[in-house]
């Protein structure tokens, strides 16, 4: 899979959501990367032969793939999280 072919869409164009550089948007984008990383781990569980499956480098590769996919696609996980939290600080 060549991740360079995935178009880079940016994170949000919705003016009601926080802008890209805000702490809320960065946290939501990081959460999206974590969700994708876990999804990739679950999808690839048992597919790597022998010690490669438990290698620390396997999780680093999955995290790198998750970051590339999240940065280059518009999955909407971060935007949905921000919309659900109301686009504000969320926590008290």
C-alpha cells in the first residue's frame, strides 16, 4: 500500500469547529491516530510470522501507518469528536 497516493485533505473546513492549531483539534487528531493505530493492530494480529508479530518495530510501523492515514485522509473521527463535545473545551 502506497500511502503517498492518499490525498491530503486537511482536518476540518467547518467554521463552527476549532481551528487546526488549537489544543482541542490537536487532541482530537491524536485520538484519531490512536484509534487507527489500534484498528491496524487488531487487523494485522496473527498475520506477521514468528517473532515479527511481537517485535517493537511492528507497533512502530502500525503507528506510522496510522499517522499517515489520519494526516492524509478525512475519516471524520476527529471532527465527530469535536462536534460531540460542542467544539469547546469539553472538560471541566
